[in-house]
């Protein structure tokens, strides 16, 4: 059951808020406070390698990403596994970084990866800076997205054609 309490209103921005939109029945705009209040918090002690700063050790807290985005009612039949497996999530951050995830990575029937939109980092609330995408299984920090601004959800729909200017090899 969804616990999304904040309806999505295009053009409304709140400090630290992010939009969840795309092929969903219930788009939403959420804040770190919403994530903390409306979902059970999980803890992740992580180590990842940062290309510029070396190994990073942090403790994050936040809800499971699959529970948060599941509440938006993505445009698939939850009983059909193959249909779920073609859905993607594109996460954007305030610093211009982006990551693309597959629904199967977070789905309990597939990868079951406990990704978090973190509400706390090293016992410090992230309300002022915004939620951070945390991927505890990643060895590098490239998919850790700071100050999440948007999460788009949609299906991969192959067109059967190659992009213009490309030849088969």
C-alpha cells in the first residue's frame, strides 16, 4: 500500500524535494522529511571507492527505494515478472549526475538490492541538502547520487531500428 502523502504538482519546488514521475499512476513530490516520516528506515554501512577521494566509509539511513517508488504505482502489472523486468529508473541529482537502474535490481523477485533514498548520512539529517541515492552493493560511488531532484520511471520499449548514421558491424 502506498504511503505517498504529497501529491505531485508540476512546477512546485521545495527545498530538498524531488519528483517521482513517468509511467506512474501517482506521481509525487517528496522531501527528506516525507521519506523519514512515511516509510520504515533502514541502515546501510557502506564502503565505496571514489575516483577523486579514494575509499569512502559512510553510514546511511533511509527507506527502501522499491517501497518509495512502488507507491507511485508504476505502469506494470505487479503479478507479471517479465513486465516488471523491462522497467527502468533514471535518477538525477542536483549536481548534474545521473544514474539509470533497472527495476529488477530493486525488485525482491530479482536482484533484491536494498537501495536507499537516504535521509541521513553519518548521523546527520539530509533535509537541507536533499536525499542521496545509496547503492550499498556498488564498489565504486558512481551511482551514489547526491541531492536527488528527479526519479523517472518507465519501460524500455525497443523500436527495432538503429539510430540514424549507425551501421551494423
